[in-house]
């Protein structure tokens, strides 16, 4: 028996035509460890936008009810060759009620419960999810539970990564984001020092309101001096950057090295022995990542993704993290939304042009059943 409902799909053709639409879909009966979730809420995260729209020209797209047709420019179209012609569902995470299950004990135990889940098809009225990736919400609403996975587990993952690698403080760029605010609260609870880099004074004020101690405004004339001072005070030699392009990583490495060199007893042509590490975990800026020969050789730049981290961290660590998220979902890991939209409303021009900018404090929540 299948369940019929509305769902958003994105399709990119080889000629660069991108079609994003609300369509009727049939969800199969859950089997084994699967559960069928009546989706009640799903956030729009930057990771969702990458698949939903990519770098399509949305300003000049053709908008109609429940449908967008746009052009994907080069080189982004050629770079997405692997998805050409595929009609792909969207939506990493969300929350809703389990209305049917497979025959495994884990699946049956979730019947009738409200859960947070990671189906990868969350922008839909109904979705199939793995029971092991579902988090029972108890009395917590679907709205509060919709963002229980990506941002909370990512922010926790940063702290876990820093601890595993022997660092005692973190640098975080674009730090006033929803995720960044969670990271501030986590670091306070774990007594992990955190250097927050933001771009505007109002973002400084937001983080001050959360009790953040080290906040650096990249728009200030003495930005690098502020950054050096903060790193000097905290020994923050590991950082996480969602920007990707430009000089965000370069600035962090420079400041780290300048602090480290200042503590050296004698000069070395190779720079300091202090290991400096930056992880890029997003691409808010698609321009090239700029690196300059100004921080010796003791540095590492790498990518960071949640699912590979979870696989390497192990089941016990992930279980501990999930438990912590559930217990603090309405406090430490609470997400705020600027607007709620239906599936059709998600594809309206005004909404698309706003949430695709990924501005701080402008997170959208999709309510599939309106």
C-alpha cells in the first residue's frame, strides 16, 4: 500500500534547465527498519539549497504556482553533470508523526510517536526514514524538533573534533548564525574557549547577549589586531569556516601564526612549530579560497562534513551527542525561524530570493501540510 502526497523535486537537465516543482508522489509502505513519517515541519538549511537550486539564476527564473524554471550557468552546470536528468527529492531533516512502520522492533517502537528524522526527502507531506536515525521528541513540538539534527550535531561535532585533536579553543567564522549561536552555548557548557568572527555590529550585539566572551568584527579597522589578541588569550589554533571563498581562512591562519611566532624563543625561517588547523564546512562564498605564504608550514586545511564525522566518531560518541541534543532541544539547541511557508509558498519568488541569501536570523521553516 502506498501513501499519496505532495513533494518537492528538483531536476537539472544537460542543457542547464533547472526545474523545481511541487508534484504528487507515492510513498511506498515502510519495510524492515523503515518508518513512514507524516512530515509537519522541515527547516531550509544551506545544505538543502545546494541541491535545491545550486547556482541557478533565480532572479530571472520563471515562477508559477508551485514551480520554478531557471537556468544553471556554466561552469556550475557542467560541474553538476552527475545529476543531469535525475528528478531528485530534497530536504535533509524535519519532524513529524510516525504513521506506519516496518517489521523491525526499532521501527515498531516508534509507531504513533512524534520524531525528528533525516530522510533526505523532508520537503514532502510524507517521508520514509530509518528508525535508527529518528529521535523521539516526546512532548516537544515538531517545530522545535525540526532542526534537531543538522545544526545541533554539527555544532557538537566541532567541539568533539577539537577535543579529539587536542585543542582547547576554537575559532568560528560567520559566528552569529543559528549554528554559531548554538556553538556559543555549547562551548560555555563545556568550558571550551571560543573566538567568534562576525561582520556587523548587530551580530556582535547578538553574541554579547548570549554571553560570548571573544567576539571579533571583521568590519573594524583593527580586525586583525582583535583577532590576534583573542587567539593569544585563548590559544585557539583550530577553526571552522562556513564561508569557504575569500580570505576568511587566510586571516585565521595569519593571526594564529603571528601569535605563535610571538611566543617563539628564537627565529625560524620555517615559521612556528604550532600546528594550526582550519576546517571548511560550507560554501557561502563560491569564489576561490585564498591562501598566502605567511604562516609557515605547520598548518592544515581540510573539509568537514557531518556524516563522515559521525562515522569516524563511533556509535557511542554519536549516541551521547544525540542524547544531549534531545535533552536540550528547547534551550542550548533551540532554533528560531523568521517565517513559516507551505510547500507551494517555499517556491514563491519573494520567499526564494530571501531565504537563498542565507542571512543571519532569517531561517525559514517549511510546513508541508500547511
